[in-house]
C-alpha cells in the first residue's frame, strides 16, 4: 500500500514538473523580446548632434510604422554603407562607428529597428526584414546599387545577409555574425526547445548561400558570446565569395579597438 502511495506521489510530481516546465516555456515565448532586444528609446523631438555633416531620415513603411535613421554624407562619396547595429541602444550611440567608414570617403546610413530610438511599430522577424528591404529600396533610388555596401554587426548581421541575398549590393560585410540566431540561443539557454519557442530564427546560414557579391566576415578569436566557429561555418557555405578575417584576441564588443580591424576596413573600402 505504501508503495502504491509513493508511486502515486512520484507520478504526480513528474506531472507537476512537466506542467511547470511548460509554463516556463510559455512565459519565455511571450517575453523573449525582453531578453533579445535591449533598445534605447528616444523622444520624437530628440535632437541628434554630431560634428560631421549628417541629416536625419524617416522611412514611412506603412501606417504606424516609421523607421528612423541618420545619414552621414560626403560631398562626392565613393559609395554608401548601410549599417545594421546590434541588439542594444539606438543609433544615437551606434553613430560613433560611422567615422570608421566616413573617413574613407563613404556615406553612412544607420537605422533603428522597430522600438529602438524613434522607430515605431510592433516587432516580428518578418516585419523587421520588410523594413530593411524598404530602406534599401529607398536608398537605391538615389545611389547606384553597385555603390551600396551592406554592413551587419552582431544581431544586424542576419538582416544584412538577407538583404544581400535578395539584392545586388557591391559588398556584404558581417561583423561578429551568427550561423543562425537559433544556435546563439541554444548555446545560452540549452534547456530551451528553440525550435518551438523562439520567434526569431534569422537564418544567416540559409541566406548567405544566395549572396552573389563578395562577402567579408570579421570576427574576434576570443568572442565569448558568438564564437568564431559561427563565422567559420558561414564561410564554408559560400567559400568562393567569402573571406574570413580573424582579429586575434578580439572579443564580441571591442573589435574597433584593434588596429587590424581598421586596417581591414580600409583595405576593403579602398579595393
């Protein structure tokens, strides 16, 4: 009798564990954006201030969706770089990286994703990809496509890869990219059934196969968040067009602090 009671309690305990696990997964599904995106929100009347020429851009994608951007411009640029930033802050802070390209006579456009900075609209992977294609199409109206370079940093590398797969820019530059976003989450939260819970897959591994322009991947050898193994695997998917540039000792957020990074950017843009 005691054995039956113990077995009943044991079975009931497993049921509670399963129910608890299911509830945790449901919560993760519902609030995952709080962990993926760390936006800095700006008031609509916020005034940007920089010491190099720029203008503020607004892209009205659809009713209720407006993408905010900054355009750092040269009198006679060699081309235009469309820069997609990482998962935190806003273009207010990311704009400092425009100098890395501006000094080589390139215009630079940075845009904020939905919910970042002054950009508005509900987020989803498909919606954000649509926004970036809209921005690219608008820029292409004023700049020849063979003068457009798409640059994706960390989270932005997936958006950049998708754009390059669907269009014909001059170059695609990926800075600390992921093989696909699911692999990043699986590594950080191994107990999470990513296939069923994660709403953002960002299949860089699928899109890079379709890219027809030269691809340059820059990755630090000591990146703890997204290991360089992600970039090695991406290069193998489109080896004839992809060059992998290793920054010895580089981490995930400090590549601009290495002379090698700036030397490679110079060489790429002057080529």
